[in-house]
C-alpha cells in the first residue's frame, strides 16, 4: 500500500496540472464576457459608479488586461511580432507625449484615457493568439448573443421610458449602446461562417442579432451603425461567393426578396420618412462638423506632428466640442484617424494602415481562406471607424484579435506547404 501512494499522488498532480489550463481559459472567458456586459449597460447607470474617482468600466478594462496577460504568458506561439509591434508602438507614443507635455490641454487624465483605449490593441492580439480561431469563435458567439440581448433590452426600456435617452431631438440612444452594435457588426461575418453547416435555426439567430442592431440604427438615426451593417452583409456575401460561386443563386434570391418589397409604399419611401433615412439623404460631409473638425486638426499639425504625431493625451480645438468647458477634443469624431493625431503618418501607417490593408488584401485577392471572416470583421471596423467612433478599448480589442487571426496561417495551409516541400525534395533527388 505504501508503494502505491507515490503513484497515486503523481497521477493526481498530473491531473491537476492538466486541469489548470482549462480553469484559466474559463476564468478568462468570464472576465471578457463581464467586461462586454458592463460596457453595454447604459451610461446613465454605469457612469456614476466610481472607485476612488476611477470609473468602474476602467476597472473592467484593467481586469481584462491582467487576465489576458496571465494567460498569454503561458501560451506557446511561434511568432509574437504583431503583439510586439503594438507594445513598442505604445511605448513610442508615450515617448512622443513626453516631448509635448508643455502643450495646451495636456494633462494626466487625457494621457491615461488614451492609454486605456490604445491598450485594447495589444491585449486583443494576445487574446486572439492565446485562443486560436476555433476557441475564439466560441467566445465570440457568447459575446455576440450577449450584446444583442443587452442592446434589445436597452431599447425596450428606453422606449418604455424607464431609461433616459441621451440623444438630441427624437433620437433614442445612449453612448453605451454603440458598444454592442459595434460588436454585432464586426462579429457577423464570423458568426455566419461558423454556422455554415450547423442548421438554419442558428443562422436565423445570427441574423436576428444583426436585426437588433438594425433596429437600433433606425431608432437612433445613426448612419455609422447602418453603414457597418451594410458592409458586414456585403463582405459576408463575398465570403460565400469565394467559397462557392453557386452561392450567387441564393444570394440573388435573398436580394430580390429584399428589393421587391422596398419598391412599394412600405419600402424606400417608408425608410426615407424615418430620421435615419432623412439623415442619409441629406448627408453633405463638407458642411458637417466632423469634416470641419478634421480640417482644424490637420491645420494645427505642423511638419513634426505629421511625421510622428503628438503622442497620448494630445488634444485639439474642435467645433464638435465647442460647447464644452475647454473646447478641446481628445480624439476626432472619425476615430480611425486618431492614430494620425497621436502617432503622425509613421504611427498611422505602421499601426493601422499596414495591418488592416494586409488583412483585407487576403480577403479580396486570395482564394477562400479560413481567415476570411476575420478579415471581413476588420473591414467592418474600418468602415465604421472611417465615419464615427472606433477609438475605445473594446473596439480596438476586437480589432487586435481579428488582425492576428486574419494574419495567422491556417494549420491546413501549413500542412499543404510542408507536403509540397517534401514532394519537391523527393523529385529533386
């Protein structure tokens, strides 16, 4: 009996060691879901919640960062170049900030706000790399449905008058509602592709989630959300056509079902009568505040600022922020250009343009790849951020995860490449 005790103890230790990674992954998933859930709750409820003056939402961001770092350091991966790129990019922007600390409007709070947003990029890369495509899609499914449910409940409560709207005029919205709508649009191509062969009911649920975001776009008259939905559906159709050209038959059929009813009185004319339709039809970017804001931002940037930016905490006079106490804006309304302000052309090209263009080029120029849905999600981010938003922890977190998963070579591709190399070596001998 005594001789068997060490063996049993050793078996227990091995079982415990094998169980630990699963526990870490479960805890990490719970932290991610809790962060997204809290960020989707209306700001009228969450904004007053603070710990020693720090918003509770920032505590969730810190918790997510620590949880991902705890898992990522134990992850075996062949390359961490993209993660290192964003880490060193952040350090570079901090260095630039130290050179512009005497500028007007610079302070510790704007500096920390920028860092709390930017850190979503490397954390998202680490999370995507630690999870891999299959496990990430499982987490993404939970985030997708959670976002759709919370967004739907918020709209119901707001319509019933139980939650106060923060929109101007008849626009019904809350700042937190953009978070779940962003997640839904970015995730839709992945969700649709994941359920390609798993039944019509699951795909119907995915479409229902996108439908909730569409209702929010109409209810809030938000053009950027509507544009992101259109781009998400269009890129998903491209993925379907890349997989099988015969899919054009059912895509065309669905398109006709949508177009034919729109020709009647309940179609285009009804949409035009909505506030969203009126805003889209009356769009004139040259006369909008966001265009004027970019003009002011560009005019304030000198040669050095165009080269390397002004770092984290950089602010500028904005016509959109003219009614605030300082009149300064921390980020432009067109969020994708934030890195141009913070990091100049160097930072914007290296940290935003090159990664996104590389991922999108794979979607457009290559044959069907398992990474196509993630590339499509990046396209949705670019489309919406080019109109409004995008500079926040959660959107950048998902962008980072989608980037690393879109760039990673699939295992089947590596196996085929290795097989071709072996065949070439055999034929050469």
